[in-house]
C-alpha cells in the first residue's frame, strides 16, 4: 500500500500547491521538508534571456533605451530615470510577470472576499463599489525581492537562481485606491482572522514542470489592516494592464510579490496559510540560514542607484553632476554618501526630497574626474535606524534582498 499512499500524498501536495487543499495543523518545518523531498520547489535555473528578446506577454512598449527584457519581465534602465520626476512614469515602470498580462474587463471584474475568518459568507465587490468608498493615496515603491540579484554573481562571484536583475526592478508611483482594512471591515472581518491571502487572476504559474497554481501569498492580518491599499489608480490614471488592471494590492515597503496584481479574490483565514510564495520561495536559504529557511520575507532592504548608463562614460577634467536615488524598506533614508576613489573617501550627496517611509529620495553629487581610464562610482545610504549599505551582501540561494553597495563602472575618456 506504500505505493498508493505515495500517490495520494503527491496528489495532495499538488492540490495544496494549486490552492485546493489546505495545510492546517501542519508545521511550516514539516511542510517545507515535504516539499523539498518531493522536489517540487527546486530552484529554477537562472534566466538567460537575451536583452534584445521581446518580453512575452507584456502589453506596453519596451523600447531598448528604457528597458532591459528578461523573459516575461522588463526592468527599467536607470539612465532613463534621470530627467523624470519623483514618480516613475507608468510607461517606464518595471514589469514582473510570472506568466503574461491577462486581459480583464473592468466592468465584469468582481472581487470576492471569503474564508472562515469572516463572520458570514463571501462578499463580492465591483469596481464602482470600491471607487465609491473613501479613497486613500500612497507614494510607495514596488520593488522585486530579487532587485539587484545579478550583483551576487557579477560582484560577489556567487551562483543564485532567478532573474538576473540589475537595479531596475523598482518604481515609485502615486497609488490611489481603498484601504484593504475598509474592505475587510465591510466583508465582516471576524475576531479569529489571522491571515489574508489575495490571489491574482493571471494564469497558473508552472515552474520546473510543477503547477503552483495562481499567484497568491498570505499577509498577516496586522499588515493587511495597517497601510495596505487595493489600488485602482497609478499616477492619476486607471491601473494599466501590466500593473494589475483593474485592481492590485499595494503593500508599502514589502517585497513586490506581496503586491498581488489583477486581484480576483481574497481569502480571510482563521488559521495560518501557506502558499509556494511564502514557503519554498521568498525565504532566505543558504549556509547562514536555518534548514527550513528564514521567516517569509517582508520588508525590502536598503539600496542606492546612479541614474547613469551601466557602464557610463565621462570626459576627464570637467565637472559632472551625478544623480541617483536611495530607498529602504525599514524606514526613511537619513543620509547618502558617494565615493569615487574605491571607498577611501566618502562625501555626502545633496538630498532633493524630504525622506519618507516606503519611498525613495533623489540626490546629487558633483564629480570632476582627474585622470582618464576606468573608474567605479559608489553610493551608499543610511536609514533612520542606522542601517548602512555594506560592502558585501549575505549570500542566499535565490539571490533575494541584495543590499550591498553596487560598484558602478565608468570609463573616463581623455
Ligand atoms: N497576480 C500577480 N501579481 C504579482 C505578480 C504576478 O506575476 N502575478 N508578480 C509579483 C512580483 S514578483 C512583483 S515584483 C510585482 C511587480 O509589479 P509590477 O509588475 O507592477 O512592477 O508584482 C507582484 N504581483
Ligand atoms: Mo518580484
């Protein structure tokens, strides 16, 4: 009967992965061991898509001077941000799609809020209903947990799985929508709710031959009730197709995966929930972490980027105004410093925005290169909690949360 049991177990595991079985009463450690033993969450090989390849399934144009395409994803070139304002224009905002951008009719769209954490049965909302509720606005970044992943390899010589992003998997927009707390209240949030799990309407995600079901990731109730929005506007326009039209979740300061696009339903659970996106994915695995991985990722790390081509070129002997941006998931950026001599001396950059939580700050610094040849520009930020970008980021197998100083290559020409 061993054979039958094994077959049943595999079926149950598949059901759980696609969201049709629950994992109640099962410890996270057991679940992870089970998943690892069945090999269903083996890391996908690093993406090697050519920069010139068209992105499958993204609706908006991706001109090569503004985006680098990685398979189904596209990152913003930092050189293209230089003359943009505080908010990333919608047509320049990076896209991270597990599959393809779905076509959803906003008039037919419904949001279902359901689960045993509600006092009563499911409650449905249409777009007009959400728009009629009190609106809230948030100037917040959405940043992929893997932003900067490529530097684990290029700067630290480490092999990690996943899309080899440079620093362009981030954007800041003015998001407008309704507070998730308000919608949960209207749906009849019960006293026993602990987890809230939004799920996207895009296609099932198949990784390494295993169907993981639709993109979904539980949020602890405390965060869901804090500053999370159901956003229907991005920079004053209806949410564009690639960014979750008609409604996405916006979870300020957290890893981008929490901000589920094209949300179709939200489960409110009286028991903790698991999905592939908070178990085998979006935890830190590696020698510095426990066998079952770190806790699920929440806040983003601290980063800085120059608004320059990568690599950049400057003529010698002239003064150049270097510009860039810094941000932290932990709180406000307090200080940004730059170094043009390999970190021997650091000079403060001028900040051009009042630093705010969950957002970035623009900065500038002048540089007069005195000798022709190769150079590296360094920028490092410190946040209000005293976190400063280190020289090296701690390795993890999936290359999440790269927070070290990026060495920006430059050629000084005579
Ligand atoms: N439904 C759904 N939501 C999703 C994703 C997805 O593929 N499907 N990708 C997530 C990830 S990993 C990131 S980083 C952000 C990217 O948001 P953007 O494409 O609007 O920049 O969306 C998140 N929400
Ligand atoms: Mo992401």
